[in-house]
C-alpha cells in the first residue's frame, strides 16, 4: 500500500521500517489495549511517506545550519502535531527503535 501511494520509496530501506514502526505504535495505541493516545493510521503512514520523500524534507534545515532528521520531521508533521509532549516522545522512541535512529 505504501509503495503504491509513494512509489519513490520503492527502492529504499525505509518502507519496511516505516511500516514496522507504524505497527509498533498501533500496537501500543489505547484503542488496542496500550497506553498511547495516538496512532499511525494507514492514512497517516502514507502522509508520512509523502512528506519524507518531498524535497523540502530531504533538505530540511532547522534554521541554524543544522540539518534535522527528515524521517522524524516528516513523521512529526504527518501525525504528531498537537499530540501531548509525553505521548509524542513515546511515539518517537518507538519509531526510532524501528528506523534505527539514535
């Protein structure tokens, strides 16, 4: 589904990692018995993928000359804006484990 929606991801290692991260977050979602008040739905996953491959995120500059991580920046904009800080941090920790980001 993600590759059909975002074909630019087809030959990257990120498709499998993004899907696995979304599954991990979904498993920890309150609606599924977990403690997270946020989910990465299929629609949010596609939005994340589209943002990630866009040139704006691949060259994302924090304003002080430091490049941030496009995977994290695109995820935050896709589905974490407005999420309480503790839930946001929990989701980011789960995602970082699956994406292999320090």
